[in-house]
């Protein structure tokens, strides 16, 4: 397989969600360009509209007229979050500080995902949160007056941290969140850029009460998690190089690129610059002789979404790859530990499931068969990339599920391989 040419992957999903939310909570108009037009981001737009915010149809370039932090209104129906955990958990923080009572619902996959981890700090702040016995959706929140909080999170999670910070922002109270390790910091960066009083010290974040949230235009850079698939494609190629343009290279998001380099692939940055509080660069990837690697708990937060892809890549690397400290993979759109290992075995790879990760033995034997994605977009794309390597023949059972985060994935994959 040879790769060549340039690709611009879709806009970053995390930044796209927040551009909508912060534009809605700001005073004034915020222009958004390059937003990811995926199912998850449409879910956030729909939830904001249901809460009375004027969100226009998502397009390459549009403007949000902010309602202000206290401008949300009582919805007339449940808030449908589709498959989006980010929509659910971040908007739960916003609703907890708003004078509304509403119920969050989602699809079958999202409904099973744990919500008690955000319910606990929001209840400690003064909101009332009702959950079913299994701790997922539907989740009903009675918002209202909140109090200051000093919260120590048991897991490194940008969604938990962001839910608390947004509840404090809207409720005009102080919040101090401490994590066991540093998680994604888009919320902190984007709030600071809009004038919020946010202070970061290692794994601790403090937000102090402020008067307003300023409107700010946002150009959404490429999603590093989406770019990772094509970086892996370049690493698996026999020849050529692939350029990925205008990608967010926030240090809390690029752990996979570091591992890819350590495994032997050639990855370099070009045109690195700061844009709207986020570092952006072009990535150029070329193949190299891949070696097995290890991933520990300290590595996981910066590459949690890319671990299924790393596991697939490890099947083509020399030696053994071991991933540990990744319990959170069991709580994603699917149990990504069990699903990845069972699918790797189904196509002929050597893989073992660990309690908190997996072990993969590399080989050059052809991999063939059908994988069951459980509707999980990242599994579908990871195995599609593995299937593109010479000698492999892998069928993905649900190719359409990639629309959650990367609607143009299949077209871009065909173009990268045929350029």
C-alpha cells in the first residue's frame, strides 16, 4: 500500500461541542467556522435549541447569538443526546445551574454509560439529580441555586471536570476540581479565552465567579483523534507519506502521536502555531519498521480514544504490545477492551484481554474476517485502517456508525490510498 497527498480531517469534536455551548452562554454573537458536522455535534445543537438558544443549522460558517449564562428556558420535551456522552455530561452541568427541570435521554448505547460520576458533584453543589438504578439514562435534573465546591475526582475525566466548571460558571459560584492525572483541557483554554476566571495548577483547576462570558469567534482545527487514523495508515503503508493539515496538537490530546514515533513511524510537525488558545500544526507521517510498545495508566488520558487503534496497529508491529491502566475503555460506546480483543482474535491476531487493558503479539501473517463493532465508531475506523494494510481482508459490520465523529471517513480513506 502506498499513501500520498494531503487531507484535512473534520473539525475537532471536543472543540466543536464547546464552541456551541460557550457561544450559547456568551453575551453577543460568536462566529464558528470549520465545525464538525457529525451526529454527536448535532446532538449538542439540538439540546441547546430545546433550551431556547438560537442555534442556526450547522454549516461551514455560521453565527450564534448568545443567550447569556442565565438565558436558558424550560424545554417542552426531553433532551435527546443521541450517542453523545459529551453532550450529556457537559450540558448536565449547565442545566444544574439553570432554573429548569429536564430529563436527558439517549440511544441504547449512551443510556448504559455511567452518569453517577457527574451526578455526585452536581448534587454536592445543590442540584437534584435523579437516575435509574443502573446509573445511566434517563437522567432528570432539577437545576437551581448552587454553592461552592472543592471536588476531588476519582478518575481523570475532562467530562466530569467540565460539568463542574460549567455548573460553577452558570451558577456564579467557585469550583475547585482536582484529578489524579491531567485530562483534556479544552474547557479551561476556551473559557479563559472568553474572559472566565479560570486558573490551572497541574492537575487542579479553579474557576471563580465572573460577570459575563464574552463572545468569541472560533475556527475549529482538525480533530487529533480523527487524524490518528490516517497517521496510523501512513505508518502501516509500504511507501509514501501523508500530510494531515491544520490539526489540533494540544498536548493533552497527542499521546498517540508520541507512541507512534516510539514504535518507529516517522511523524513530524510543520507550521505549528497558536490559534484561539489551541496549538495547531500540519502533521506529516511516513512508514517505518514498527516495534511493540507499552501503555501505562499515566499514558492513557492523552490517548484514551486512540487505544483501539493502537491495539490494531500493534498486530503489525514486531514483538509484544501491552496496554494497562485503561479501565475507562470498558465504559465507552462499547466495552472497548472486550470488543477489541474478541475482534482481533476473530481475524486471526494474537490478543489477550487484561482486567484493565490488553496484550497483543505482533505478526506479519494476513488478517482476515468480519469484525463486530457494536455500533462503535472508533472500532469501525480502527479495523478499517488495519484492513487497508497489504494482505489483510477485514469487513466492518456497521460502516455507517463512523458518522458519529467522522462522516467523510470512507471517502478520505479511499482518497489517501489512491492518491
